[in-house]
């Protein structure tokens, strides 16, 4: 994993990630979509430098470096969810932060947050700004809004190699974090799709899960200790391997999305850096057989890094595009037909890591296990080339949305998780809700099992629809799909989110998962540390449907 | 593990566990103690039927079966910590519950708790009553106290074999829980020392850890969902494999020790029952080399069930007693001297489980790994006999305290955990605090690493002192030792408790671990669900030192 110095690359003001980086939609994907959506009209984005933001309101003197430059305000106005991209591309933003503050350390964060509390200013913590749930958006509101950019509260602070504990400033990005561990032969191993941009504080605040969580665990398991700064004071929770000293307040901080404080420091559990990462692509006979095979494989004790099982539709697209650009159809198709692989076939990526020998051994063991499970003919290996391609592109996939929007194709993803027994019903329900969500319009849907646990798994859906001429119309259609899919997934026993968090967009549904009693407890905790309610007030606990704001 | 029907065995009213069960101190232990403490005078316990309790105060009508029988009140007056045993044996109790309520289901628990809230009655949830931290004690107080015995809210409710999820009533004991899983070939694998008596709700409430947590995880990892009943309503958290839907409120319930509600239902992650359990005893050259060996072994990927490393003093006692009754000294000592094992040698128990082949393979791998680490001569195997003895006796060890008290020897345990780097200093500090804790008196101390994690481990201390003639004097001395050891362990970076919980005895120190901000959040949550403050009011959040109450 090459380290990337964020400061050396400028960010895109109206798309995912870095300016100048793109991931053009593969021709095979475009033709697959054209078959379903028909022809679409190209759509351009307005020049960000020409965007006129709502006027910045005057602010009192704040105890940190503060900028009200238009480009700064624009770059910190929204996360990078679907409606964010549409609004940023259209240049019509209903609101923007009145200032961007850049505290230099936890002390400045504390002084800044307290000043916000005194003056009734909204304070919106900002890590990588990659939220896809409206988690960092500045919405219209009477109280002026200050984005608290944590880029200055970053870097490795302490390394305890014997215990395998590394302490970072909350604003440390994925590449900076791994780059500071690499010289010690260590890794965190937490690789969410946003890894190049997002921060360890952001991962903790949103209960993030990396693509290799099968091997290293979710961020909850990786965080040993942390420090939160709120108007009422600091919450410092030391790094401990385990404890029974009352409820684990780390777990209340994890997922608190700014409502309980700004995460200024995180101590994570690190491990030896694997020498090698290997991914094998396999085809399994069907979605049902695939789920069952993955379920038992995940309980087999074989030391795997990743299991990623695509449903038939996603498998078809993945095979057609060669997993991103290098199509090896129609050769592969012909060969697969010879092997008896039909249209129900599902693509499974199996990852192993460690020494070269260990990684290969894990893949050999997994393949042999699956062949015992499904019969020799039920498991067709496609080798390691698709996996290498996937690995090379994994942080570029989000750029695909921008390229599709350029071509008039709207796309978004959503995800959930449930016990194994509920998974088939959950898949049908969410898929059905999306496919039928826009009457008279095609909504193609792809899905994969992205994270696997002994008791269940997550489902990650990608859906597409024709972009309208009017951005507000795009957002309205997208909101319809989000609402119907969210209702469907909750009714089918899925969680509101497996790894994207709640933000402002999922917040109206949170009571369905944790109950009114759960919400009351969270509100009481937030009130206690933030009596004026200035910390990221529209996320997590705000019951208003803000999908279209 | 044979199932034990609790209802068929009556409980001891003034000692650990079941009436008529005992674990007489081995002669070798008594002589080891006599060498250090000198001769001690036998001490008898008063007949429980002759104990006169403070008069039960009249209560309003309550919506559950209620008993004010003296023996019921006595059996539910205290947990089974050191001062509890001393008070129960002396027959002098400062307080007792005014009634014992036995709700039949979660609905009755809810009605009962609401009635307690309306009438200002303390409600003390009771599972197995095995707390060693004052966690279920009825203390003197103006508000009448009702113990809520959950024996009726028990049993397997649902089993989802595909997901490996089993839902139990909160009052289900360890043996009942395993007995209902056994016909399905499943196990929870959670075996705290109190397992024969304690309940799944109690494990959850106190963040319990079982002796095989290395293989199955702590109770936090085993609980997938749960239901709490509080005066303000029910908190029902569904079983999910993973989620990012805000902070995980399960982790706020886990460790809440009754303050956030009564745990009426728990869904746990179960797994296939291992055919075999094997434990090998090894001698390692020193405490320091042993800790380092265990640290790297725990990161080796070898699939172990248990690692338990005794310090030199505990190793000496364990070898002398043959780990409980069957002494094979002096033969073993002579042989060990031949092998060059000196007085610094440390006993390591290594557990493997699974099929017979897998269990043996794990032990072979571990032994080979340790010999690579420490050299062939550094690892002396004592075979599997000590482990079989330990396994046979593991739930009987707590009875030892009663047998020692009969002989005028006071003993208690305490435990903590810390990162590996802090462990040697933690051991010295706590050991030093205890050894020097009673000026002019010998306090022999034993210790072992009881639970191992990638980033650290727990330390479990056992200490002894001469019992005084007066029970109050015993308790005062014990309180001195608890205070000095607790100060020492916190100052050395240890957690207040690794698996015994906070209760009332550790509560005055909780702020040292979670800070004032942490305490404020917990208090706000408790206030929200229990505005009248009736739920177990002296535990967790009560800052008063109640060691001597």
C-alpha cells in the first residue's frame, strides 16, 4: 500500500477524492446499463470556482486558525454521498459553513468547542469529509456553522511495539497512518473504500469497517483507547486489553458521529505487516449455495483476509468488465459455459495474507474446503488476476459515480447486515424495493456480501437510475429509493447500516433499531456533554428526514 | 461438563455455592501457609437458622410473587465476596432485603420495577448471587429493598442454529444454559469460576469473562442482542452480527450492573461443542520469560483454548499441592532439579479443544513454539495430569475460602489487566502493596496471568492473612489491603477490574479509570431510564467507600 501525502494532492470540489483522479466506467458496464436504462444524456458539472455560496455570517473571535475563504467553505460544505455530488456539481448549495477552523491540537479543539458552545455556533467535526450519510453536511439553520477540520490534529504520537498499540491524532488519514507504521513492520490493516482520504477519528466516529475486517476486525475491535473533547470536558479512555470496569465507554464514543465530542486521539491495536496479499476469484453455482458456502467457510478456522460474494447480477457485470477495465470476455464466458457455469453463477473473492506461503496455503485450503462443500464441479477458479485488479482499483471504485453522472447515470450504494438466517429474505426485500422503487423506470441492482461474521453477514447494494434534467428531481428520486430501501431492510431484520453510519440521512429511522429507550439514553448522554447542543446537531439523533436538504 | 440442576441442590447460607459441597485446603497449602502465617486458630460459623436479621419493613403490594421468609432474605442478603462470607459466618448483618420478589417473566419484571420506582423501593437484580464486589448486597438504607430474583425468567427461548444464535431468559444459569444447547451439539463456552451458579444476565451485567475466553471471547463478544427492563421502559436490542447504526448500546448494557435496567433476555453466539478439552502443564524458566513466551504464543495463530501462567510463588504452591490434592512432590521436585528447573520456574497451563486430533495438535504446536522461543531445556512438560485435575476442580476452587476461614486463614482474590508493556510493573506494584499492606503481618501473595489478549493480559492475585478474633477486625484489615492494592493497580496502569466488575466496593475508584466525564455520562444514562434512582443504587456510580459495610 503506497503512502499518499494528502497535502500534496488537492481535493475535488465536486466529486469524490482527489482532483484529476478518475475511474472511467468500463465499456462493458456502460453497455450493460444502456441495455437496462436506455440512452442517457451527458451531464456536466459547473466550475467550482464559479459557485456562489450563501454569504458567510460574521463570527465571534475563535481560539483557532479560521478561514472563511469561499473555496475552503465549499470544500467543507458536504460529504460525498449521492445528493452531495449532485448539489456540488449543480453549484446550488442550500447552505455552507460560515467558517472552517483548523485547530492545531486537542487543546485548541477544546477551546474552540467551548467557544462554539458559549456562542451557540454549530460545530461540525471534519476528518476526510467522505461521509455518504450526510454525516458532515452543513444544512441551512439559524445558528452559524463552523467546520472543525482535524487535519492539524494528526500523526503518530506513541508506539508501544511490545503491546502492539499505536496512538494517533484523530485527524490522521489512512495513508499517513500506515506510512508511520510501515517502518516498524506494523500495520493497522483497516482499509475502508475511503481509506486514502478518511481519518482514524472518522473511522471511530462512524464505526467503520475495512475490507479486510475478516482478518483484523472492525474499527471497534481495533480501538483500544481514545480521547473525546466535548464542551463539558474531555473523556480520556486509556488503552486496555480488556476490562469489566462498568460499561465500555469506548463503545459509546465509537459511532457517536460527533454528538458526544470531537475525537482528538485514538490508540489502535496494530499487528505485523503481512508480506503478501493474495486474492483468488472463484465461481460458485448459485447465490444460495454461495451464501451457505461462505457461511461455513467463515467458521472453518481457515485464516482468511476477505470473503466477498457477488449476487448473479453483480457477478455478470464483474465478469463482463473483468472487474474493472480489463475485459476477458468472451473467452471466459465460453470457457465457463464449457464448465457448466450458468447465469446463476456467483463470483467469490477469497483473500489470504501473511507470508507468501501462508497466503497461498489459505487460498488452497479455502478452495479445497469449498470443493468438499459444493463438489469439484461447483467451484471454478478464475485465478488471481481478477483479485489483483480489484486490489489495484479498490480505492478508485468510488470515482465511478462521478464518471457515471457525467454520462447521465445516477448511482448510489447502501448496505446492511443481518443474521445468516435472515440474509436471503433481506436480499430479496431490499432488491425488490429498489427495482420497483421508481414506477415506470428501470432500477438495476447489484449486490454482494461484503463482510462475513460467524452469525451473519453484510449486504452491499449498488443501484442505478436515469438522471433527470433537474438536479432536484435526481435527489427526489434518490430519496424515494433510499426511503423504500430503508423501510424494506429494517422490516426484513437488517441493521440500518453496517458500516456507513447514521449521519443525518438515516437518523429518522434510528428509533426502529434501538427503540425509543435507546434514543433517550443517547440523547441524555449527548445533553450531558454538550448542553447547548452545538456538536453536529443534525446527525444521529435528529428525527427530521433531511434526505432532500 | 455435566449439567447441574440448581433447583435440586440447596445453597449455602454462609459460604460459597451449594450446601454440603466443600473443597478442603490441601495439606501442602496449609503447611505452606503455616510457614508464613504461623499457627492459626480454628473459627466456626454460626448456624444460619439462628441468625437474627434486621426486621423486614412493610411493603406495598407488589406485582410478582414476594417472600419475606427469613431464610430467603438471608440467602439474598449478600454476594460472596470476602466480607460477605465473614458477615454471613458471624451472623451479624447490618441489613437484609425487606423482601425477595420472584417475577415469572419480563412483563412481571417490568411491573415490579415500575412499582419499586413509584414507591421509592430499592430494586436489586439477583442472578446467581455470586458477586465478589458487593454487586448484589443489600446495605443499610432508609428505602426498603427488594431483591429481584430472576430464577423464574430463565430457559432457552429461541435457537437459530444456522446463525448460531440462542436466546435465553436472563436468569438462566450456566449449567441450564449448556444443558439446553448440548442436545443440539452446541455450546456457549463461557465458563467463569462461578459458572455453576451464575446466570447469563449476570454475566452480561458484569462483563464477565470465562476461563476459555481465549477461544470464545469475553461475554461482550458473545452477546449479540439483549433486552433490559427499566422503570422508564424496555430497551430491546436485536441480535445483529455487526452494525454502524450509532453507538452500540449493547455495550452500555454490558457492565451496567443493574443501573440501566434488569437484563431479562440475552441472545448469545453459540458454536459447535468441542469433542475434547486437553490441558498440558509446562514449566517455563522464569516469570519474565514466561510472560514474553505467552505474549508471542498468543499472537502465533495457534488455536488455543486457554493460557494460564502462574508466578513463581503460585507455581511453587501449585506444584506442592499437585494442583489440588494429589501431591506428587517430592518425586517431581527431584526430577525438575535434574532438569535444571529452579525456584523461579513458572507453571503454564495450555489448553486446546476441538476434535481429539485438533486438541492434541494445538498442544503439540504450542509446545514446539515455546521450545523454539525458550530453547528445548527451557520448557519442561509435566503432561496432562495437572490439567485434568484443574479442569475437574475448576468450579470447586472458590469453596477453598470457606475451608481456610474455618482454619482461621483469611483469603481473597483481586484481578486487573494492562497492556503487555505495563504488566511487569503492575505485578510488582500490586504484589508489593499487598505484601506490605498490613504492617507487622505476613501477607503471602500468589498471582497468575489468567486471560491473554494480543495487546495485554490480566493478572489474578490471591492473598492470605491471619484471621483476627473479631470479624469486624478481619473486614477492616481486608479493606486496608483492598484499598492499597486498588490504588497500586490504578497507579500502575491496570484496569479497576478485568472480570469481577465494579459493584459497590470498586465504585469509589471508577472515576480514576473513566474520568469525571465518563461518570457523568453514565449517571445521565442511569437517570434517564431510572429517574427515581431505585435500581441497585449502591453499585457502579455510588462514590462512597462501602468496603466495610
